[in-house]
C-alpha cells in the first residue's frame, strides 16, 4: 500500500490522531499543581473544565506567572474552541491557526475525550511522501530570534512572552550552542520547598531567573541543512521527541527554525481548493436574515463536506428558511432542505422555537440520510431471461 498523501491525511478524522485526554483540571487549581503535573507526565497542554466552560492551558502560558502557588488556572485559561472526534484533520489545523493555539480539546456529548495538537498532526505528516519534495528552507521561519548564552533567563522569558514563541536558539558569538525552550524555563523557575515534590508547595523564587541562559540550554538540538526535506524534519520530531528543529547553513550559520506549526501550515497551504458545493438559502431579506443565514449555511456546509466521501455526487443544496411570529414574543423557525444529485434528491425538514436547535435537528437528519448512502448496496440491473423456442 502506498503512503498516504497530504490530502488524504487532511481528510482523515481527528479521532485517528488525537491523544486521550487527561482528567480535566478545575479553574480553581493552582498553577503550581499543574506545573508539577506537567513535569511528571511530560505533557504540554491540558483541558480545564468548569463554570460551564471548556478551556485550555499550555505550558507556555505558565511563563507569565510570578506567584504559581497563589495563581488559579481561571486567570490564564484560554477558550480556543472545541471539535468533535469525527471532524477532519484539516478543520482542526485551520482552527488552530485561526485561534492561534497549538492544540484543540476534542469533545463528545459535552465531555472532553481527547486533545489534538500540532505535534500529533506533524506525526501524521511524517508518512506523507510529498514532504520529501519540500526542503525545510521553504517552510522554516526566518529571521530567527536568538539569545546570547550570557543573557539572563529572565530576558529569554520576556522574549518568549513578547513574541509568543516557545523556542530560542542560543548562540556564542554567532556560533550555535543549543536551544532553550519554555519548558526549560518553567521547570527551572519553580522549585520545590522543603524537599516536597515539584508543584505541591510554594514555588520559591531564589533568583533563578537572574541565572544565565547557558545554565539550562539543551546542547543537543535537532539540526538540519536547509536542503533537507520537511519529511526528515517530521520524522526527527517523532523519533527524537524534539519540539523544534534549527536549520543551519554553511559553517553552522543559523538560517531558520522549524516547529510542528510550520509543518501544519504546509498542510493548509497545499490543500486543494475544491469547487465548493453551492448552498442557497432563501426566505429572509438581507436586512433581517444575515446572521440567521450565515449560521444555517455554516452548519449545513460542515455536514455536506464531511459526507462528500459517502456521497460525492452532491451538486447543489437548497434551503428554505421561514420565520413565523406566532404571537407574544415567540418565533417559529421552519427549514426545508433539498440535496440535489445527478440521479437522486434528498429531502429533509425541521422546525422549532430556536434557530440553533432547529438547524442542529436538520443537520442530524441530513447526516443520517447521507451516511445511509454508504450502506446501501448498489443494485445491478437484472436481465430478463429469454426463452428460446
């Protein structure tokens, strides 16, 4: 079997690559406890669930904290959106870039069941042979923000916070010495008190941020030549467990840096812009229906594009949306949809007092109709037997 293409990987479901979610943290948990958890598990992000919301905290978010033992996660959690396990990898990558996040919580029936990060997507891409045709110089980020080995750790921390990055190559008079990461700083910054385990008691600040960068540098970074393929970079991330690759030219000159984020951007850049199925929605005027029309179209389009693999012959979708004022302050929404194909048409309708609920009901019906097409066996035409005299 030939290796999958980037396009095939992009259309796979999130469930195939997400990692199982750890038990969600509460917004009231202290940062010091989460830091201890990150240290023990070597994870980089966790879901935070509570107060009717689902958020995310990453290790880089901890850089901004000065008093980890007194700070609660509700001060730093971010709301980056969620996806269900049946959504496509391409959708997840797109959402990560739109929300400027490295990971997305995966939710099913209101419960967090997994996390998908750029690291998992990069691992999936390590089998995409097209990456073998793209040199890292075409994908790397440059110019690169660097730091000198004698600089204070506090300066590295500030650079990461100011530029929203997690990796800094460390140099000595233009000679590459290694790399410093957000993880290095967080674990160096918070130390245990009285011999207790990391993160369980007050994190003591004893001037460690005034120490020099060279004291916590990783001297063995993943390095590649600018002409090396992005496929080798993806494999390096997976095999060596590194979160960044430093690209060096002739004489060790620093050329750029590559992280899983840059590989995921290749997935977005290389996607084939398909001719989108036209979806027309009628029944409301432009003035009254812009929001309603946009909401309905977005939800229906997701269902249609997800099911194109089951029934790729869809040519057009038409939706009739009506609002009826019943009296008082109640409004009834009625949606009627037809999916047009070369040989068949599908029809579905839904109604309700809330547009969101009615639209979700309609989408569930459309999803069921299209999935049944995959299960229906194709009927072969029967031939009538001709009796010979």
